[in-house]
């Protein structure tokens, strides 16, 4: 990486002063062992080739291209063939990344990646314009406002998706199980990310939804846990929902896992540089004091989500339920370059406490529960009181208002099964505690 960063720096200098740089390179080569070693680290011949191509484009391309645009494209090209997550961030991209980390930006509310040259939806953010319009995890975006995006760099596609609040955009997507492409119009909005929320889903059982990992997510998670304990002092179980959570900041995921672990390793990273080799450990003290936990994951659970799920699974602190996670086991470092630009570079792989790499494998649930589509069965032969001739009319009385409540968990079979597992833990605990103890 040191060599490549120097290549970029020297390339910029060579572009601005090609004849001088080339002459200096020729006079320095081979004069001393130190300079020979430098020559080995810096492929000056390739740099000269780069500047020749640059000049040919400047002088002969059919349309004039600004030097800054050519240079930025060249820098982006250095990263293009590394991995899908290493990208160059221009000023706009860098601002958007910072906005996303803090929880507010303008756009659709989509997390996307690249697969087979196509833009794949990793997950729509909860309550975002994309989610409300019906965009789903696993969708492939093939056109944006009629423009094909196949083969387009992910960051460039993201630029097309973002825009001013209130403006609309038409996405053409391929979805598994559909006969043909779907055209979905989405109105852009200001995305104010509320990454953590909680509720009591049944007396004694809490639920925390983490939609992504932001700067404040760890603090917000602890706040929600304390709120649940205040509502239910005798909390019997907790469900942590990480489905369609595309990830985010590693420190936030560590803080969330730390909240329910009583010490031990949460995750460790390994890279080429010593600074990339880090072990993140939980402090002693479990906020839930051993209360049973179930973690829900699916194919849209990626990166930092997999850190939490993997850590709790390895420590046997939680049962993992759902479907296999996304499988992003790499860590990206954002390196500022000045002038509001940066490089997001993959610098390490992360491993669960037991040494498992999640990369391209994902977290496999302890209990696999595929999502099911719940449909109401209509019995057309069923006869009700209202169908009987001469039936009594409804008595007048005080009209009762329907109770405001969250979505019925029976509409979500994975959540329903998670609750059943927690109840099973509770029954098992009662059974074990009621068994007579052996006497010495």
C-alpha cells in the first residue's frame, strides 16, 4: 500500500511537470544502492507510461477532458480491481460518507454493493423512501432513470441515487421470482437515521431493532436496554433484530456486543500493517445479567452486524435465528487525502472470538428459519351471524377505539419463532431450577 500511495503522489507530480520528472528519474537511477532500492520500490518506467497515456488523452481524445477529472479517474482506477469495498472518495462522496456515519443525508436510504457487474441492494434502511417504495434486499438495480448501470462503479451509482429532497427517481430492478423487471419510482428525502429502537413485544419479552451502526448506536442501544428494564423489571428475554442491517462503524458494534457480554473478546482484526492488528474486548458487566437473548439475522445482515452475531454466538450468549448472513468479513479504513477527499481502503480482515472468518461465508444461524409469506385463508363457505335471515342488529353502545400497537408479530414468522425460543429457554430454566439437587 505504501508503494501504491507513492505511485499516486508521484503520478500527480509527473502530470504537472513531465519533462523535469522524467529527466530527474533517469539521472537518479543506479547511482547508489539506496537509490537502486528506491528504484525497486518506485516503478518509474510504469510512471512514465502512465504520463504518456495521460498526455495522449489530453491531446487526442475526441472530447476535452479536464485534467482533474482524468487524475481522479486514475486514482479510482488504482482501487477498482482490489475489492468492491475499496474506493476513492471525492469531496461529495466523502461528505456523504460522513453524513451517513452521523445519521443524516439526502437520498433514498439504500445500501448497495456490486455483484457480477450489477448494483445489488444489500438492504433498504428502515422507514426510508426506498423501503416505503418497496425496494427489497437482494434486488438488482439495472437502470436509473432509464440509464443502464451495469458495469458502473458502486460509488458512481450511489451518486446517481442521491439528490435533492422531493425529487423523484425511477429505478428498474430485477427481483428473484418476478417474471420481468420492475419499475419503481422513489421520491428522495432527507434520511434521518434512527438506528436503534425498542419495544415490549409481549409481557416479559423485549425487542431491540438495530438498523445500522452509527456513531451513537452503542450509546443508544444501552439507553434502549435500560428503558426496557424500566418497563419490565423482570425481563425474561430479549430479541436483537439485525436483519437487513448493512453494517457501519466497528466501534459501535463492539459497544453493542459489550453491553450484553461479561468480558472476553468481541472481535479481532488482522492486516498487513501492525496498526491493523487489533483485538476489541468487552468489559466486565452484562447489562442484562444473563437474561436469554436471541439475535435475528438474514442475507442483508452484513459487516458490523456479523461482528455482533458472531461474538454472541461464539460466547454462547445468544441463539442466532434466521438465515445465513451476507458474509462481509473485511474492515475498511477511511484515509483523508486533503481538499475534502479520501480513500476508503480495505486494510484488514476480522475474526470472531473463536477465530472464524466471516468473509464470503457469513454467520450460519443456530436455528435456520426462512421467511414465510403469511396469507389469510378465506373460507367462502363459512356462514356468519350476519348472513342469517332475521339476525339481531348490533346493540348500540360506546364505540371502542382500536388499541394502538406495533405490527402483530405473527405477521413476521422469524420474529415469532424467536419469541418461542425465548419462552423455551424460560421453561428450561424453570425445569432445571425445580429439579432436586444431589446430596453429598
